[in-house]
C-alpha cells in the first residue's frame, strides 16, 4: 500500500517518514512488505490507509493538482479530509486513528457483532427492517452509501435476522461482511467514550476549505465543532449518500477520490451520473487525472 507513491514522489516519502516517527514504529515497512494479517488488524489498517491517502494527496498537490473546493471522507476517511483541509496535524491524526482502531476492535468481542450489505432497498425500508430485526438487540444502518447500497451493523443474531427480513422486503442481496467489528452502531459506544478524550486533547486549526461531515452530511468550516463530530461519528451512521447529494447542491460537479481503491468513486457513480469522477491512488492514476 502506497509503495508506488513512495518510490516516485518526494512529498509521499515525507508523509511515510512522518508517520513512522509519529507512531514510533515502521508503518512504512508494514504498508510495503508487512504480513497481510498484521495489516488487516484495524489498529494498523486505519493509520496505514490515512498515511497512504495523505501521501497521495500531497503527491498530487506537489504535481499541480488544484486545491479542492470541498472535502469529505467516508468514516476513517474523514480524518484524511481534515488533514487535507489543514484542520488536523497529520502526526496527531495518525496517532489518533491508531488509538481509534484499537478502541473499536476492543469494544466488541469477536463474533458478538456483525455487519451486512443490503442491496436494492431504500433507506426507510432498511430502517424498518432493522427495527423489526432488533428484538431488543442492536441493529441499525451503519453506512448509507448510495440509493441502493446500505450497510447495517449490530449484534450478530440481529444482523442474521435482518438479512432474512430484507430479502422478504425485496432486497436484491443481503451479504454478511467479513469485518473485525460492527462499526458505526451503538455497540461502538465504549470506543466512542475512550476516543472522546483523545479528540478533546487535539489542536484544531482553521479550515482551508469546507468539509461535509459523516454524522449530519452538513457543510462545516468551524474547527471548534470538529471534535464533537468525530466523536459522534464512531457510533453513528455514515451519511455518505446525503453528503454527496449536498456537495452536488453546493455546486460540485467533479469528484476525485484520493487514497487506496475506487470504492467511493463507484458510490458517487451510483448517486449521480451528472458529475465526473476519478481516483488517485498511484503514479499512473495521478498522471491520468492531471492530464
């Protein structure tokens, strides 16, 4: 992850160096040649993705990519967006997301919680299905990704019930996800409470440009509310669909996903075909975007 950027751009190399120093271990080596099982531990995955994303962003800016008008990030990606916007110091962010990953993993014992992707149903129908499936347990929308893709999270048995209920309600597919914890639901409250102290202790600088937050899909340029938004995000739904729709209403007609993969590009494509989209994750994709 990020090796191509490291090899080709001084700005990216500086980001990986800063991450290694901030964490006091060689995150760069883990990203480039580490054991896959170690990299998949969320305490490692979160700082790795943040670092690769900021490496891509700073490499792109160093090569002439225009400053964005707005930023947004999906779950962990909101930290990358805040670093890009100048609100969070990168070293603070990478240390914080490593703790965030640890807290989230520790919040729920393995096997107790689960997540599932529901395809082909709208938000009200999924919400109703979750309420029916809960039966005193946790079951709720975790990621509202697009008009027809919603991820739910909660207690494992409740998620199993919800998958069957969603099929009865007409879902095209209900797919249990291979995840280490049930993110963005009430089961994450222990993690949220721990992370709140860390977030309260950070410095938040002025925004260079606005962000659209996960918890309310609203535009923000006030650094004093960021800690609260990031704290609530841990157990709240990621409102990606509404965030993209609100950015389009604000005049955005081009989206560039920066960081590993193309998942968000695909979601934007599902939300609107009236905008353009691209992704930057390595030197080739960066070259294509700049051209």
